[in-house]
């Protein structure tokens, strides 16, 4: 158990809908990272937040957004969903903002768009 | 530009035989290198990491990896495979914590099959 929690575990929705994925980092970790894992694209870095502020951006679509709250939990919002958004979404956390440290991964949220 | 290439998408070994998962990287900066393992329907777990200390890095569950700068490789090995090693393995290149410079890049993954 990494100490990172993600909810929900599974999510099934329809095209055009909007969903919110939630992540709670390990106790004391200030950085949260979001990743998308799909069969055709592999594991893709989406975005990093550090202590409430956006720190680094990866291959995140404009339809997707994220935020980190004062209690350090983070939410990833996916809107106007398409079939191709079906994937496993992971969050990870680290103690600080440096990009070169070990990341602790949550169990993931499996999103299915029908 | 930074990149990481896992040379085999699938590797199949028999239980008790050695494991070799290959990873080459490209980085303009001194990188940190990691191997993560992902068991089915689970998140990623760190196996080991290299951050410019010893070039031979020992990890959990008997795995180790050797950083070879001249070959830009960071291959993962284990002397004797166990059935529980069957999983997907990811090689990751990341900026060194002291230098930064680019974003973390994950390899495409190597699925390890272990036959009884």
C-alpha cells in the first residue's frame, strides 16, 4: 500500500459527459502527478501540482483540467468525454516539487466511456 | 531531447532462470533512472532507482540494474525468476533532483511472462 488513495475505483459513463477523479496523496507529500494509461498510448504524464499550484504540464488535453486543494488532495476533471478517453488514470505523489524523485502511485481509476 | 526505449515489449522466461529486461535512454542532462513494476489491476511500485551514486543498483525482490553511461543503458536483471515476477515493467527517465530540465518520461513497458 503506497499511501496514495484514488476514488472511484471504476467509472462508467457516456460520451459527452463530465467526470471528476479524486486523489489523496501520501501524508506530508506536497506534489501530486496525474497520468493516463491506455493500451495505444502507454503511460502518459498529464500534469503536476505542487502545494496548490500547477508545476508542470504534459500531454493534457484542453478538455481536461486539474486542481489541488488546500488540504493537498487533487481532482482531475474530464469533460466532453470521448471513447478514446477510456483509460486507467493514476495519480502519484512525492514529498517535494523536484521532478526526479521516486513517485508513489495510487491504485488508479478505470474510466470507461461508452 | 530526452527519451527512453524498452527494447522488448514481451519477455518470457521459465521459473528459476535469469531475467533481463532492456532499457536504453537518451538525455542531455544527468538523469535519474527508475524501474517500476505494475501487477495486473494495480498501481506502479518502485523496484529501484539510480541517481548518480553507485552504478549497480539493488532493488526489491532480488532485482538489480546497472547504469552504463557509455552504452546509455539501464537494464534490469534478476538471477532467478519467480512466478510472482510476472508483471509489466517500466523504465523511467527523470531529471536529476538537483538539475531539473525536463519532464519524467515512461518507457512503453515490458510484459514479463514466467512459465512454470
